[in-house]
């Protein structure tokens, strides 16, 4: 049995994370790996309920701090009930978003103190960092136009301004500069096949280590 590995996908809205996640899981399975596809906020029945709370546009105010705590509450549930057990069983876990999203959206986008976010991260998953994070980067206008072409009713994030998503993107890029070994930048403005090629190349060293089929 291969050792488990934790891969996360990040990016602004419409970057193509869901599209990549689906392809990536199939591609990894075709290499003989056991793979779990999941997402944040959510991933388990209870964490998906927290997701609905945090995304819905209700009449009550949800402060940036409350939003941050809800993200970490969902994350703690997700980690205990899905991510850690799957990794312990030797599975590869592919998560559509993780704590970098909190740094980018709540930190960069909403101005929440990043040292507080880091303290919450240390408390909730100090011992667990993704092996590799694929940051799907593209201009905000392109991401929003892709997302808007496909969208139903807007959630609390989808209703945000272009300036908000520019701050989120800038924070993601700053994170990638800080941790270039873990966070691999993918040009998500490219066609789907070219994005898949970049993802495969970024993961190649880890697949070789895991002894996966080529
Ligand atoms: N959030 C947060 O604030 N803090 C946190 O800690 C966490 C999350 C964990 C829900 O996340 C919200 O939660 C999110 C941040 C916040 N809000 N926003 N924005 P989500 O990941 O579930 O929601 P999302 O970012 O809105 O996902 P999305 O819109 O589904 O985006 P995507 O997964 O990156 O895109 P996609 O569905 O794969 O692609 C979008 C469209 O583009 C679709 O029609 C595709 O067919 C098309 N596409 C995809 N790739 C391509 C390429 N390469 N070329 C052309 N067209 C493409």
C-alpha cells in the first residue's frame, strides 16, 4: 500500500478547480493510487451543513471573524472524519480548497488578521500541511466571466466585487512566493488540456516517490 498524500487545489472563483479535481482523481487512480476527492468548506455530511450556513445570503450579518471561525469549524470536522482517516489508510486526498483559501479570502479579501488565521490553523491542523497545493491562477475578469456563464443563484462570495477577488488573488500569489516548494502555480487561463499537462508535471516528483504507475 502506498503512503497517503494530501493535495489541495486553490484559486479564485471560476479558476477551474472543480474541473481539475475531477480529472486529477481519475488520472491518479489510473496510476494505481487509491484517491478520495473532497472539498472545503464541506466534505462530510456535517461539514456540508456548515458550508450551507456560511455560503447562504441570509438577512443576518456574518462578520469576517464569524466567517473565519465557521471555515475552521467545518475544517476541523472534515479533518477528523474524512481527511485524517483517509490519509491513515494510505489514500491520496484531493481537496478543492483548504486553509490557503482562508488566508486568501478572509485574510486578503476581508482583512482578517493573518496571524490569528495562522494561530487557528496551528490549533486545528498544526501537524498537517498539504504535500502539494496547486494554485490555479488567472486574471480575475476571466475567472468571473467563466463562473458567471455557468452560475445559478449567487452565494455570499459570488456576490463580491472584482476588487475583492483582486485582493484574494494577490494574497494567493503572495502565499505562492512564500512557499514555492509546496504551492505550484498553474496558468489556469490556458485551455483545459494545457492545464492538465501543467498539473501532471507539477505532481510528477511526488508520483515518482510514491512508486505510482507512469
Ligand atoms: N471559502 C472561503 O472564503 N474560505 C475558506 O477557507 C474556504 C472557502 C475553504 C465556496 O468555494 C466559497 O468558499 C468560495 C471561497 C469560500 N467562494 N468563492 N468564490 P468553492 O470552491 O466551492 O466555490 P467556487 O470558487 O465558487 O468554485 P467554482 O466557481 O465552482 O470554481 P472552480 O471550481 O474553480 O471552477 P470550475 O467549476 O471548474 O470552472 C468554472 C467554469 O469554467 C466551468 O464552466 C468550466 O467548464 C469552465 N472551465 C474550467 N476550466 C477551464 C479552462 N481551462 N478553460 C475554459 N473554461 C474552463
